[in-house]
C-alpha cells in the first residue's frame, strides 16, 4: 500500500515527537529502535523508510526537544515586560513540575552528559541548538551590550541546567526544593545590576571581614 507524501511526513513527525519524549525519559541508550517504533504505532521494519540510521533519529529527536524549549521561552518573553523576561523564564524552568517531568522538559539536563559521548555529528547538531537557546535568552536581557548579554545567558543556562540535575538527584522533597530555590536566586542575583553607589561585595572580602 502506497501512502501520500503528507502521510509520510505526519508519520515521520510523530516518530520524532514520541522518540523525543522517550529519549528524555530513558536516555539516549535506554531505549532501542524497536521500542521507539512501537511507541509510534509502527513496526521495526518501517524505521528505515523514515531514517537512514538510529543516529539520524536521535539527532532529530534532540533537535525537536531543544526547539520546543526555546519556543516556550520565546512565548513567555512575548507575554512579559522586557525587564521581567529573564526572571519569568528562570522561574518557569526551575520548578518542581519541570523537575518531576523530564520526558516533557529540557533536553540538556536529561541528555547532556550522554551527548558529550556521542559522535561528532550528533554533538555538532546539539551544540548548534544550544547556541540558538543561548542567543534567544541573551535577547531577553535588556540594556546590556550583546557580547555581555550572551556571556550572561551562557552562565544563566549553565546554572539553571546544573540546578535541575542536582534537584532531580535529590528527589522531590524539601532538599530538592531548596536546590531549586538556590539556583533561581543565583541566576537572578547575578542578573540584577547593583544600585547606584552600591557595590556588590566580593565573597573573599566578605569571608575575610567575617573572620575579624
């Protein structure tokens, strides 16, 4: 039976979407092609009608997850005043809901360590999506030169994603919630410019003063 081009495209998109969720739940090596196809309601034999290799599916599934995260951030930004966009994105990211639902969350905390061990082609595709995410977040930091905003966005994303990893390791109790809160504060404190005439104290100087 021959299917239309539109049907094939719809099926392809369904496979990628299902794989994207399952990979974030189980990890890049925690689920095989047969299981991914079964989730999409297809036979294992139909896989190569859509993808040249398992790697090709993994790359598309990663890209899909990254695009969804970036699009969610963009939508939040559009609905928020410029000076509150970063805080809104951080607040929506470092939540118990996101911590407890990795299958529908950001791909970097769930798959980042595995991606670092993948092929150069996979890492390159993932890095390109990560850079798009960084640039998008940098756009939400007002009144800061582009280079400085990009650097700040990199630090914010690194903190946010590291915080989520630690919060998931800690489970879903008070300790985990404390980690989420600390991460939010760390990102937003760094993003808040000091008031005129007030200098932020250096940790080393503060510690020295406390000992005397």
